[in-house]
């Protein structure tokens, strides 16, 4: 199964150009949803205004090489390894979900655009990337959803409580899980039974919700978070600190109560 290109089998009744058109449509939905989010919520305007304030309050004038160094460190640490989450389970779940999603999406695009023609032969590497990425996304997203969500873990909310912000992670898990099941059923070759068709439809629907729901979900945050992390670290480097006071030069004293339980109140 892991070496099976499900899009190659799909090409028996769906033209490769239609699959490619669907991918392009999903990219367009992300762009449109993000632009609407930017216009309505004014997040980018806030970042630019904040950057102007930071520049006025800067105590050190950073050179181009210093700024580049800060940006590269931020990309390598805060963005690529989500270091701001510490060393706990939350970070592992995010890394699994993030890199699993990247592998899943890259594998999908490559196989649809280059190996969905009935006469093409797919290198085993790409189906493996696709399946491993989907599995990582399901594990990371499921771990986050059932065990690590802040409102459930720290605020005693029921696990089934769903709000708009949950749309992204749920649609992401659904698209990866239904994709895996669809691929498995297709690999079984059930003689044109309905099973794989059902999960193919669910796979398509979950992707429509994922990419079409950008405005209502946290999808756009994937673009804002790197910018916010870079701005924060630049503010630390030039001394402006986003108009916040410097850390107190005193020992951290939280009392004996902090030793009674693992920190979990975010």
C-alpha cells in the first residue's frame, strides 16, 4: 500500500487535468481566504504599524547582516523546530503535524502533476512520502486534539467541544485520514465496490472544507506566525522589545506550590 499512487488509479475515471485543476482551485481558495482575512482582521496592518513603532523605539541600529542573522535564527529555531513550545509533548505533536502536512501536500502535488497519467510510472519515493506524511499528520493532529488542547487540558472543557478555530485541525486530520483509508481500499482492489468511492468523496469534501474555510479557521495563522516571530526577535535584538519592559533582574520565585503539579495552565 505504501508504494501505491492512489491518484494513478483515480485517473481511470477522472482526467489528470481535472485533478490538477482541483489542486489549483484549492491554492486559489487559500489565497482568496487569506486576503479576505487580511482585509477584514487587519493583521498585516497591525504588524506594519508595530514595526514602525519598534523602529522609533530601537536602542540599537541593526545592520543588514545582523537582521539577516536574526531572521535566519528565527527560521531555524522558532519556525522550523517550534522551539517556543519547549521540549514537551505539545512540541512533538506540532512537529509531527507540521512536517507530516508538508510531506502530504508536496507528495500530492508531485503525484497529481507528474504521475497521474495512466501511462506514467511513479517512483516509489513519492507514494511513500505521501503515506508517511498523512500518517504523521493523523498522529500529530489526533494527539493534539484528544490530549493537548488548551481549553480541554487546562480549562476542563469536553473533548467534543468544537469552535471555529478547530476547523483547521479537524479538516487537516480528516483529509489525511480519509486519504489513507481511500488509498488502502483502492490497493485492496475490491472489484469496483463502493467502499473506496465513499472515502474518495470524503477526502474531496475534507479538502474543500480545509482550503475553503481559511477565513473561518486558523489556516491563515501559518502565514502570520513566522512574521510575528521574526518581528519579535528583531525587537529583542534592537532593544525596542515591543514597548515592553526588560525582564526583572531577580530570581524566579514561584513558591512551593508550583512543585505540586506539572505546569499545564497556559
